[in-house]
């Protein structure tokens, strides 16, 4: 089983807490707003308090002086550094001492600012954790930055705005590259880096070749030279604009970040036992596969997020039937903490329902006091659950997922998704369920576009997939499709915006087919008729692991493996240490091979511009079948509805979107990265209290200051929790206060 990112990040935080062992045992935790949100994704408040933390305070709130040492866990902003300095300046001493942990790398100017300030004698240590990314699942991570879709793909409004738009994009990509580097550092991985380099379209959005951003053309006569070297640097710089894809720019930035970290930390990555083969980071983007966000998926997680009103992929509101028969409104959190969810989320809906019923019946058998036969249908299960007043938590989990499954199947029937999805699959794969070229696609499609029982969103999905299947259609044909579907102008804009993702939507009589190097692979195994399409990321990962991935399509930024390993090897030799630099569907069950889990090689995939739940599923399934640790991340996770809504306003730079209602900023980029970073994590100062408390001045401490760049810095060995200590008298009272949690925000 692939090592969980959630556990890895949780362990990093806990090691930081346990590395601080003051003489008085208890300590205070001081955090900012962003750190609080990141901590809450992997740790509960009780978990933190168990690490001998007696008080959690916000650095942006007024705080009374405490007679404890403090752990500061902060973003490395100028504002936060100044606040730390203020805590120990002008005769003030907020805590007995300060242990600083920054979630990102602290810049040298800010480090010098700290060490030359009045706070320096009170600083015990300064460490960098490199965990500034969102872990959403065991094998997925995110930037939670949906606005980057518009930064990457929205065309600049006019010629004059190209330079500003590009500088803003590069600023955002610099930030993203540091987050990806944080992930690699946390995993103790210095990967090879590959990136998607399409040949069938030019760079998109602000990166498309333009006079404002392109290098000046070479002088006359330089074109007569035949070799690239002889043409000169001017010609090469001029032509470089034709290949400045967002994937290339981002991959190069990640390489630079990791090399800078390696320079500051020569022992990175630290050796593992047993040795782990060097992994690979693959950087791609949403434009590589514009089909995946449109297709109807029928695996549990993807289908639920497509059809049900799930907020941010995690929050779902539903009605829960209590033991007395009344219904209560509930808000469920879909996360890795829900064992029922993790067990079925990547199963086909039919399999998921069967699994839920089987697990429920086993639950009935394993507990005494329940009489009657097992459940034969979803309704039977719901009735039986209502009669079980005990086992409340398990009842709620089963009730939640039964509701979700039943709601999905109700929508499946009502919206005629069986027929809709069949047309989608023919367009996406270019083949019918029998493996033949579809010849009656238009005849099947037009009645769906004319019908009022098919939603306009589903009509847009059909038309978009059909246009991409045909590699563009004549303008008149496109107009007729819109007319049949009765699409509004903004809905038509969503389809037309595909051109900004490199798709061809208009085709003339003499236009030839676009030559794409990356295509859908025919699937040999038996599978569901309405799930024939597999995201292209599956082909990329499989070809990479089997050493068949075209290096002109996915070149390496710098280093490439010197020796290619056999595709069928379950365990690969470690790389040399010298290369560190670098109708209803018919149901069928697919056989999923298992492989031994060892210190497996990693494949990290990053999708700029949004990843789909179908792509997330592939990361999990391929980890098992290919015997690799595969992680996938993106700027954000996108659903079909969100993708459709974003495409509608893509030409408007996101104006009216959910992510950036006022559109992306069109102002000049910041003067420095630190200035950009400070603005991103700015927290307003609190309102000063009415009266200042007298701060004791007779307490003096001193500590040795050390700056550790590596997250694997040795921590003091202390993992004793409150529960393991025998306490009497005043200690019991202290423990009671601690468990209540004294949170000052």
C-alpha cells in the first residue's frame, strides 16, 4: 500500500512538537490563520494538546504574557517575523523562550532580521518544515487555487496587456513550483522531472508567442545557417517563445527550487533503508486532456461529485433517519477518516452498492440483538438501519452512503444518463461498445439535444466531446448543434472557449487532421460499457513506467535515468548517487493484480489547471497494478459543473466565476517574491486592547540559535503523551484544563 501523504505530513508536525521539551514540560503553541487551517487537515486539536501543549494562541490576536516556552508555527512572512520580534522587544517578554518553525523556507533577509533583533537572545531554534501544501487524500495534494485556471488559459485582453499577464502568471507559477518542491522535500525525494510538450498547438494564455514578450528577431542572414548552434543565441531566444508552455516553465522552476535546496542541504535527499529508486515528477496540464472533465464517470467518488451538491469534494448535506423515524439534517465530511468512503470511492457504482450491502449485512451478523434476514435492496437497508439505535456512528456512515448511492442512481435514471453516456463514450474513444467506428453518432446525438429532459449542462458536454472527436466542425454545423440544443450565448461560450485549451473547434473543408502524439489506448480488458474511456494520464503513467513514454512529448528538464529498467520488473535497482542533480450498462468485473509493497519507486504527477476525480482514481489503481507509489496533485480538483462554469467566463479572465468573481488581477507583478508572498498571507493586526497588562521584566533566558533547512532535522526524542503520565494533585487540575483546550483566537 502506498505511504499516506496525510500520515507523512502529520508525522512532520508531531516531530516538530516533540522536538521542544522545556524544563517545565508544558509549552504554548502560537500559529497564524493559514497554519491553523493546514494543521486542521491532518491533526485534531486534542492531538496537539496531547503533545504537552497547554495553550494555542493566534499570533494576530492580543496575547497575555505566559510563563511557558512557546512553539511559533508560522508562514515566513515579513509581518510574522516582525510580530515575533515585537514579542521580545521594548522591555516585553511574551514567553520564556521561542522555538520558531516556518512552514516554508525562510528568506535570508528575514533570517538576518531575526538574528539581529532584540528577540535573538530568546530564540531557541529556527527550523523550516516545508509542508505548505494541502493534503486532500492519502495520495493526493492540492494548491487549492482554482483561480490559476484563468491565469494559465485566459487570453490577454489586448496586445498591450501580454507583458503584464505573463509576469503575473510567472509569479503564480513560482509560488506553485515552491509548493511542489515542498512536497518533494517532505517526501525526501529529489525526482527526475519530465513535462508535457505538445506539438499540435502553441503555448496558451499569456505564454502564447507575442511581440510584447518575445525576444527580438535575429538579424537578417542568420537563417542561412543550417545548425541550431551556428544560428546564434538571438535566433534561439526568438524561437524559444514557440515552446514556452506552462508545463515547461513550471517544471524548470521546480528543478531550480530543488537544486537550491540541495545546495543549502548537501545531504538531501537523505539515504533510505532499504534504498528507494529515484522517483520522477511528471508535470502536465488540463489542456493535455480536455475530454476527462466532460465525460460522465460512474465510479462512486467521481459520480457523486458530478451529480450531487458536494462542497469542495468533502462536505455533503443529507437527511438522516433517526431511530424514532424522524429525519435530521446532517452535514457529512467525506475524508480518509471515513472507512466506508475509502473502501468504495474508486469502485464502479454497481460494485459500490454491492459492497455497501455486503458490509451492512456483515455488520448485522457481527452484532448480537439484531433479528431478521439480511438486506436485499437499498430500501431494506435503510429500514433496518432506522431500527438500530446503538452503533450510532456506523449507522450514520451507512445511512450517508446509502443516501448518496440512491440519489446518484435516481439522477442516472431521470437524466437518461445511460443514453447520454453512450454517446459520450463513442465520442471520447472514437469507438462503439463493439469496438467499431461510430457511424450513427449524429442520429443518436440530435434527439438528445432536441429533448427537454436532457439538461443543458449535459448537452454542452455532448457537443464539446463531439467537436473534439471530429477535431473541429464547420461553423454552420456548430451553429446547428447549438440551435438543436437551444443553448444560451454563455453556454455557447463554454464550448467555444475550448480553443483556449488548444482544441480546434472550427474546421474548413481543406483542413487536415491534427496530429497528436498522445492518444487514447484501446483497452483490452473486460470493462463496463459506459466506462470505456480512460483519462490520458493513465497512458502517460503506464508508458513512463514501461519506458515507452516519448521523450519528445515528455522531455526531462535536466537529468534522465542513465539506464532504463525493464518494464516488468517489480523491484528496480537504485540509481547511481552521481546523478542527484538533477441502455443500462452491462456489469463486468476487472481483475486487479496485487504486488508486494516495498520501498517502492515514486511517480508524482502534477496537473496544472485542475485535476479530475477520474484522474485521482487512476493514481490509486495504477499504484497497485504497477507496484509504484503514485501521488497526484493539482492547482485544484475540478468537477464537470465547475469546468463548464469556468469555461463560460474564460475569455472574461474569470469575471463572474466562483473562484475570482471580479476576475484575475491585471496589475503589474510585485517587485519581489517576498512582497508577493507577504500579500498572499497578510493578516490584519488586531484591535489593541483597552489597557495594557504589565509584563514581567525580571525573566531572562538565552538559547542557541540554529537554522535547519532540512525537514528531516533531528528532533529531541520525546513522545510522551499526557495519557501516559501518572498525575496527582495540582497536575490533575492542569491536565483537566489542558484537555478542555484553551484556545485564544
